[in-house]
């Protein structure tokens, strides 16, 4: 049996995905110490987890240093990496939306959109036939309309609580997001038995 | 942008240093010898081609082409692949002399720059084209040649995934409402986005049996035990019988352990019409090669004959080729001016024995000790006679 390297996003998605793997019958330790570790070896299953920033998971998988990975659809849409998208795990669900201060319209001359997802935002507005200027930010996106950097933000929304607390309202729904199982094209062929087995077992646990 | 530093080269361009050059040469020579033995003739075509001919006929998307303008105002491209130029040469000249043609190449091709590493804008390919043979035996010859070539290069752990563009098209088209849906589903399969495919199929609101057919086809096709499982999806069986024949030829040739069929295999190379395949090997996260039947491309150049070929990427082959242990048996012959004649003679003798011999005058060296470190054996031609170390 070949060693399988799985790229996992650190944080919330990791725990949900990890529980799903246990449910699918993989023999994994109940509690993993993942505070500072970047790699976890599971010798009894011949699995190695690498823990990456969610945005970086598709990069590791595309280059083949991880055979498979778990990545949010938001990240896949933004990064457009050459990876196979095999299964919708239906976990960590949220959506991408545009938001802004209540009762505002887009600036007519040069509407500005602040976002962590420049590709997704640009695609969305182009599809709508609106020409906008994209401003890339790395976090605390909600600040942008509050202090006048942008008219709208494009970001993931799960409960809407963060928007509310910052006095913003959701304007347009852009797309649904959930976590997906992705695979490197070469690994998908060279380790097809292991990967297809994993897909089959996880599929049964998708709710 | 920060100013360009002296050592920099354009984005996506790579230098080939002596060690890598030597490895590439091994691949080139081994491949050439092997392919010539199988009856293939090597050819070369120009680096620049017209955009209107090769540029447009090539399956490489427009935005990936390097374009420039010649002194007459014609748009030129740096060749993005070798199949299209070879189709041009074959249709205009070579096919009149011999048919079918078996051609081979080892050449650099160009794809426009990408910002991220790991995607060179210039890379070498080695491949073959069999032009003027529409039989299934040409398909088999292409696949067997690919398998044998990899084994000759010492690569054992590889897999060839075989699909059929015609069969895939027939199955999807039979079950969708229009061309746009077909293209969308086809594109999703090129990326092997199974989740997207399923979502799209459901969103079309097709008749329930058509929806089920498409969904179960994708599931069956990825986990087939035998290609017969796919027959039920086809009304027109010609292409299927063709693939069955191919499977049995490959079985006779004892190649089954290296191949797998996957009828969802789709390629962005839109000139593939029939059988197509991708090659993967342990050690590289990217396909090391791909190929297929491209009868449609020859039509574009005005001749209706069958053609099939494949190309391997040398940069990816280098990642998967077994490491040869490096043995340093280089000889250094050092001399001072009065002993030149003797030094020349000694060096010639050593070279005649097949030893790689460097002749170096002491006068030309600043740091003797550092230079000597590169050699396994040192011969000093001195006044007290020759000293070997």
C-alpha cells in the first residue's frame, strides 16, 4: 500500500474533516496535538497529514507534494489550480456575497470593491457587465466600507454576525461554498485504488 | 517594478547547467536510438511559424502563444507544439513521398509566461507522429512505443490512462439538450471536476433517465473492471468495437499492467478526435506526456488522412528518471610550457583510452588546489618525469 499525503487546512475545517475521516473508518487518534505541528504521521493507515493555510492547500496538491487535500470551494474558485475535484464533503458551509453600508449604491465613476478574493470578485462583476476596481486585502475586510476605502466588499458569509456587528448588510449572493476533496492528477492515476477507496468511504459519510 | 538585475532572464526561461544538460543528452540519445530502431525518422521544423497557419491550427489557447511581427507585418508565433508544424510539413510534402509516415522529434516549444514557478515558458518535448494510418494498429503502435520508450529510459512505475474523445462526445451529446451544455460538461471533465459535473447535470433539469445516465456513466467510467461496462451507454457501437480491439491488441502485446481505461478522460486539445491518452509516473505531480488521434488537424491542412502521436515533456521526464550514480573519472593533465609536446601526447593517449581528459597549463591557473578538486586523476608533466596521482 502506498503512502498517502493529505493536505489539510488548519483550524475549523480541519476538525470537521478529521471527524469525517474517523467516521469513514480510518484508524486515527482521537485527539491530535496540532497546535504547532505542521505534519502528522499516521503509520497504521500509511497516511501523512500536512497542515497548511486553507488558501495554500490547492497549491500543495497541484504540485503533487500532497496527493489529496481538503479545500473550500471559495479557495478553489479563487486559485483555479489544476486539481481534480472529487467529492463535495458538504461541511464548513457558507457562501460568498457582496456587502456594504446600508442604503448605498455603487460609486458611478469608479466603483471600488475590497476583497480577499480578487478573482472571484472580478469574475462576478464582469459576468454582470459592471466595470469595477478591485482592491486586494488580507483580512478584516469589513473595515473597508466603514472607513471609505471601498463601496462594497466581497467575502465569505456564514452566519452574518460579523457583518451585523460592523453595521454592514449583505447585497448580492454570489455562490455557495463548502469543503471539497481534491486530488493531484498524477496521484489520482498512480494511487487510484487508495484514492477511490477513500472517496467511496467518505461519500457514505456526507450528510 | 524593481529594476532588472544582471543575472536575470525573462520570466519562465531556464538555463540548462552542465549536469542537467548531460542528463537531457542521455534521454535524447537513448530516445533517438530507440525510435530510429522502431522505424521513426527524426525531423526539425523552424522555431517561428505564421500565426495564421500553425498558430491558429494549434490546440494551444491564443493567450498562451508568444507572438511577434516580421518585417512584412505578418504575425509570427514561437511554435507552441510540434504536432501542428509536423502536420503542416507532412501534408504539404512528406505524405507525397511515403504513406504512412513515422516521424519523430526532439524540440523545444514555447508557452506564454506564467507568474508562478514550476511552469517554464520554454521546454523540450520528444515525441512521434504516425500520419496516414487510420487503423487501430496505429493507435496500438503509438501506445506501445510510449511504453517501450519509458522502459528503455529506465522508468518502470508509470501508468497510461486511455480514453476516447469520440465516445465521450457521443455519450454526453446523447443526453444533453444543446451544444452549450455539452461544452460545459466537457470542460468540467477536462478539469476532472466531478462535483461540478454532477451539479451541472442536476441543474439542467434533464429527463430523469438522461440525468441518471450521465451520473452513473461518470461513476462507472472511473471504476471500470472491463471496458465492456461502458457499452450500455452507447447506441453507435463502432467506436466501442474499435476500443475493444485496441484493448485486445494491448493484451496480446503484454501491456495491460501499464494501462487503464477511463472514458471520462477529456483533453483541452480540441483536435483530438478518437483515442487519447495521458501518461503519469511516480515522481512527478504533472503528466509526463500525452497523445492521441487527431485526424481533424490534418483536415485543416487540406488532407483527409488519419494521424496519431504523442509527446513527452523532457522536464518532467527528468523528475521521474532513475538517478544514475555519478562516477567521476575525469583526468587532468597539468603541464608547464617546456613540456607542451609531451603533454599533448599524454592527453591524446588518455583520450584514445576513452578517458575524459582536460589539458591545462600551470601558467593559466591561479588556484591550483581548487581546480584539481574537480578531477579524479591528475597527471603532472614535470621535469622530473610524469607524476600520476
